[in-house]
């Protein structure tokens, strides 16, 4: 079982600079929620589209370091990529950020795991997820129809496969006012759990999208014997709104 440390001052220092009083944005009080029916879909059709895509593109492991180290328990297919990618259907399985105003490829393990083990450190690098905006050949058919219900700027869109016994260790990605991430389970099992700051929950394969706050410490574990396959979509909601708009209200009113 993943256990996220939420009880120390150091833990709050991990990302508190993103929120009030250090910025004009309030930390959210909601950990996760199901999106309204407007964003729901026919699960059977989405599973059929997955099989169509996998005829041409199978899952490949995440590349977790610039040297090419791979993580076999966590795999994906990119539905969006960078503009000039040479391997677009797998481009979004890598992590990019900024250092001294230059874009660099990041070592995923070092950024997230090392930082979580040193909560006194500065914030993680400013991740650059917004460069993954070009639809790939996998962005097709019913996947495109389902994703295009979202009206916010769509960036990193992926099919994510967490293999049995796979764990996504506790980490923080980005605050909600930079981007949010919504997930839906295409295939899952009863032993897959999500956690946000000690709050554990499940995302069932029920034809609905779910949001959870990746701007706080969160983790995922697949303790089952089958793959957990999600469709994950990053949305730049606050390119259309300012901080007078409450995210939960925007979600409830289908404005994301």
C-alpha cells in the first residue's frame, strides 16, 4: 500500500509556493471527482477503438531518463506529440521542462522520486506539457470524438497502461491553474487504487471521466493481476478563465 506523508510541515513546503498566500490561487479543498454526464461515453465503443489503435501501435514503456532507461511496468501510446517528433505515437512518454530558460529532457525518476525523498528541496522543475499538441495517428475515430468534447486547450493526451504490480510513486506534477488532468479507465481491476494526500479512491471502468488533483502529492498502484489502461487528457483550463472562476464550478457546468 502506498502511504503519502501528509502530516509534516516539510510536506506542505513541497508545493505550497504555488498557492495562496504565495500566489493569488487557492489550494483546492476537493481531492477528486467524477465529471458530469456530458463528458461520458460508450465504454464498449472506446474499448473497440483501443483494439483498432493497437493493431498499428502497441504499448511501449516510458522512457524515464535522457539516456533511454525504460520502465517496463508503465507503458503508453501518445495521442498527441510535439510538432517535429520523430516518433509521435510514443513522444508523450517522456518528460520535458526548463532549466535556465532552456528546454531540456528530464530524468523522470530523479525529478519525482529524489525530490519526494527531499521535501526541503525547491519545487520540481517547471514541466513543459503544453508542447504536446499535435494529434498523432492514434488520435482517431471514437478517441477523437470523446476527447473533443473538452473545449479547453488539449495538450498531452495518452493511453496509459499500468501493468500488474506496477506503482506510480508519490509525486506532484503541476497546479490546477497551469493544467488539469482527467482520466477514464478503459480496463481496470478491483485492486487498483489512487491516492491524493492520503485519500484513497478508485476510478472504475464505467464510461465516465474523473479528475483528481495532480498539483498535490498523489500516487497510483495496480495490485491486481490485469492491466489498468486509462485514457489521460491534459487540459489548460485557465487559458480561458482567470482565478475568479472556481474549478469545481467550471467542471459542474461543463466548461472545461
